[in-house]
């Protein structure tokens, strides 16, 4: 987890591409993912284009994949679909789901998407008993750049969990410095 926090300076979609590149799969399968084809360069645009082409139904199908990089690209793709209630609903399901890694990325994608329902979910998830989800909320707030969510970072900086406290501290500093975000 420390690695993920250290990489928080990398925009969300670029980090997503980086995470998928190390999977041990046949080259033909890796080439079917955006991370496998393009690496970090150009991945934001490629993921947004993939999301537009596949639509929510296609991305939901990808969420069932056994390959984590396919699921993460689908989650990131859902986050690029602004003003799309079905995409938001799907992200909420992922963020509240049983798979903690998918939930982590789903929470961050809610921040990228910026829907009102996502904002309400972030406020609720900031109180989650799961520290990994609370840490993801910190990154989501950074991605959302919604000043009404900033007080949550002030609360999360006081969290007893080191992962959460570190993420909140780092995101507060990035926001103050005008650090990069996914968009």
C-alpha cells in the first residue's frame, strides 16, 4: 500500500496503466488492454475513448473479468463518463463491493467522475470501517477538486490508521500546491 501512496502523485489513469503492465499473461492478451498497447503515454485519452465506444454495458461486462487490469480499465472508463447515471450507479456498486482493490479504484473513479451521488458516497465512505476505502476517499477528493469535500481531508488527516493519515496528508499538500489530477 505504501507503493500506491507513493505513486499517488501519478494521475489516476496513468497509474492504472502502470499497474497493469506487470501482469504475467501471454502477449496477445496483454495487447488487448490499453496498458498493454500504450503504456502510460496516452492512456487517459485511450481509456476515455474506450469507454465511449464500449458504453456502460460493455464496461460492466469487463468488470466480470478475472484480469485485474481489465477490471481497472473498466472502472477508470466508467469514471470518464460524466453525467451518466448508469455509470455512477455502477461505480457506487464497485466502491461498496466485496473486492477491496476494485472498491479502491471505484472510489477514486467516483472522484474523477464528479457526480453528486458520488460526492455523497465519498462522504459516507470517509467513515468506512475499512482503512483502505478511507485512503481511497483521500485520492478521490484530490481528483474531484470539490472544495466542499476538503473538510473530509482535515478529518482524515487525524485518522488513527497510518495509510489513511498519509494519504490525507499527501492529498492536502497536492491540492495546496495545485498538483496534477486525472483530467
